[in-house]
């Protein structure tokens, strides 16, 4: 047993079965369900660690592939690891870089050994193996690290999806054998595309490697949301109950609510900061694109139900001006608001679970404009 990590369920909603939990890590406790802002290159775009703490971010995510490319894992290790490098003293999760290798890199060649690819930055040649991914993640020093997996494309045929799922299991075994740092928790990843039998087989074969967390990968990759929900419904009765379940790459308000309803405890996504840079905000009244001319003379707050710095100080008209003049402050404030909005949404869900009214919360939220953010 790894004494640096522990997960306990604090409350299970009598109404729905959704749960609130507490995950202990070397850099602090995480109350789940939780949304994790994404700091791809050791920074959540445009935001400082202090701003993230003010927004009550409990844990952030960084990307192994991008940090391997720049500045390099050795540099981060010499700096004392990611926590010291980026001045963040709360928990960090790093993905394995697998998704980026498959989605960004050119000229990929996949073998059982690993993936040969060309850098999206300079075309240089690289090889990622399960052992290499673990080596990089060990140097980065995050609390939670992800196994190296193969994410097959949405729409892949059955045999292609099956081969990728089986390779992911073999790679997981190699990751598990290589990883020895007890201050880092390895999360295995369930794959299988959108074939229910493959997903269930993957989950069954992955569970023995899951010590204090398990992830579901390869969803939210372009499929209709109802298909994703159907897959989560199939998986839900078969999860381990004594560890958090992490749905990778999901972060729209509706998917967060539907995911928690289906037993998910952890989420991450670049969506809140990405749409912020395009002038769009999540709000209690639905998605708002302040770039539009409609808001030119709108001197009301962005979201009257939000207490973030942006909403307490700036109007839609001013935010529109910032976005349309490409001022950095516009992207910063909308990013801060969007992340705060999602973190507050998770807090509201935890409260509803504790009070045994989560199904009522879901029903209310599904009927609100915010569901269609």
C-alpha cells in the first residue's frame, strides 16, 4: 500500500448514487468531483498560480509531450520538478503525452515497442515507449501520472480499435513495471473506442493495475454526446468503488454534470481557456460571446451569479473592447471567469450530493440555459 495516497468516499447521494470523495496526495487533499484546469506547458494560459488559488483550483494538469519538447524534462528536474518550476504547491497531474503523439506529431509509426514520430515544432525524430513516458513523468514529478496508451480515432473499425486497446494493456504492464516512485500515483487508462465489449474488456484488464485511480480515455473525441453517455452508462457498474474515476478531456458544463451523474470524479479540459481566447464565456444564462456587436453598449456584468474578479469589476462592453482590440487582459479575465465558473459548478454539485438532492440538481440544470453552454 502506498501511504502517500489515499481515497475515501465522504458521502454517497441517496438519491442518485453520485459521490463526494477525498483524494490525499503528497501536495494536498483533493475533494471530488473536481475539475482540473489544464496548464499544458507548465502554465494555465495567461493565469498566475495565485489567481488559480483564488478561484479554488485544487489541482492542475500539465502535458508530458509538450514539456518533453520544451524546455525538456531534464530542465524541469533540475529546477526541482514541476511544482517548483511553476511555483504551484498544490497537486499536479501529468498526462503521458500519448494523445499528443497521435494527434500532433507527423509521420507516426506505431509498433509494439512504442511510437516513432516527428516533432510538430522542428521535425526532429523521437521515440516514445512506455518506459520513456514513465521516465519523463518521473522527472517532471507530478503527483498523479498517466500510463502511456494508444487512443484510436473516433470511427475506427472494430479490429483497429481492438488492436489499440490490447496494445494499451501491454504498454500499461510495462509502465507499471518501470514506475517505482511512491510519491507518484500511476493511473491506468481504459480504451476500446466506442465498442462496448472492448471497453468492458479493457476495464476488466486494467483494474488490477489501478492502485488509487483509474482513467477513461478516448471519449469526447468528436462523437455525439449521447454516445459518450451511453458508454459511461455501460462502464459505471463495473468501476472499482475505492478509487477516483477520471474522465479525460471533458469540460463543458453539461458533460461535467452528466459525468458526475455517471460516477465520474475527475475531469480536465482546455475548453474554458480556449473559448476565452476567442471572446466566449460560460455563464448562468448560457454561453456568451462578448466579441459580438450586441454587447457594444452592454454595461452589465458578465454573469451576475459569479463572484470572480472579472465579474466584480468589468462589464460586457469593456470585455468586448478588450477582445476586439486583442488586449491580453480580455483573454485573461475571460479565462479566469470560465475556470471559476466550472470550479463553482463542481462545488454546487458536491453540495447537492451532500444534501442528497443531486437528481433534483441535474433536473434543474438540464432545464437551465447554462446546460447548453
